[in-house]
């Protein structure tokens, strides 16, 4: 599809972004922010999303949850949100990259912060504290850091949890990248153009990258490590399970046993986190 047929998310969304929680929050106050993309059909949020936001907040990150929930009703949370959390509602256009683009457009000062995390609700968990992962990001030395990478469609960092250090997100290559996120009809178009495209932007701009759980170390070849290597990831300290393998066990080896594996390793019931 031509670019002319794929309008920019920021142009289409326009003024159709509302603040549902935290209108008076200073999202730059701690020098750390996390932009959390959320999607669901119904307005009841998962324990996983709440726990992710709580742990990020405990780590000093001001969270901006950008929801594309299809229900017009206010979001219902399974517990109390941290007071300094912002919740934005927007039309369901542009997938996660569209949500991050909207957040960066609304709060442009966030991009220049010393630590910024882009994440989403595509994972169940965290079933264990993410403080060690946040510390690894905080103390690292590369410009861009990710939890996982993949060689599917060519080597790239996976976008469900990516960190940017020392204000690099405000530099022209990344500013241009997010301002030019377009409305895509197919999820794989998003993967090609934006998930893989983000890594190309890093390479093209000469930015250094590092990954906490490297695909090469998991022995999954060119397959998606969060699917093909989900059990290996849990074994090395990854506290999440991808929702896709829960909703469709045919997508990952042994996925039909995910509830038992999570119960044995973390002592929790997977169904309570969905």
C-alpha cells in the first residue's frame, strides 16, 4: 500500500486523545518515564498490566498508559493505580507504535529524559520483580537496550520492552521515526516497517544497542524467542509469558503446559493474570 493510502497516526488521531487519569501528573519529574501501549476489547484491565505499571512506578518510572480499548467505558483496574500514572485514551489506529507516537507527541519532553522505556501489554506477568532488569537497563552503557532480540525477518530488537538512555530518543532520527508512524492495516506490516524499522534507525544513526536475553543464547535460530524459546527465557530470569502462546497454544512448543510451568516456577495461577 502506498504512503498516500496510509495516513500518519498523529494526523488521524488529532485531538481525539483524552486523559482518563493523572491529568496533573508531571511525567518528567523523576527523569524516568515508561510509555505503556494497551489494547483490549473490554474495559477491564488485567492483573498483568497493573503489576507492570506498579513495578515500573516502584522503579522510579512515571508511567503513561496509552489505551486503545474498544469499549468507550472508563477502564476498570483490578487494584489501585499508582497516583502518578497517566492514562490516555485514543482511537485504535496504528498499533503500539501509534500509541508511543501519540505519547511522545503529547509529552515531547519525555524523549529527552535520561531513561525512557517503551513497553506494552502483550505479555502475561511480570510474575517476579523486574527491579533487576530495570537496574540492568539503568547501569548499561548502550544508547538502546531491549529485553529480547530476534532473527526472524532479520536481526532486530523486539519492541515490547525497549529502553532509551541519556536522551537519545529526542535526537532527529528517532523524532522523525515516531512522527512518521502511519496507520497500518496488518500487524505484520507494523513488524516490518516499525519493529524492524526501529533497529534500522538505530543502525543508520550509529546508535549502540544491547539485549538482556539474546536470541542466540536461547538456541531458537531465526524463530521468535518469546514463542519458540519461552521456556528457555523463563529459565534464565525472564518473568513474562507472551499472551499469544496462551491464546493459541499451537504457536509455541509446549504452550499447552504454560499454566503448569508458571505455577511450578512462580507459584501463581496464570489464569489470574490474564
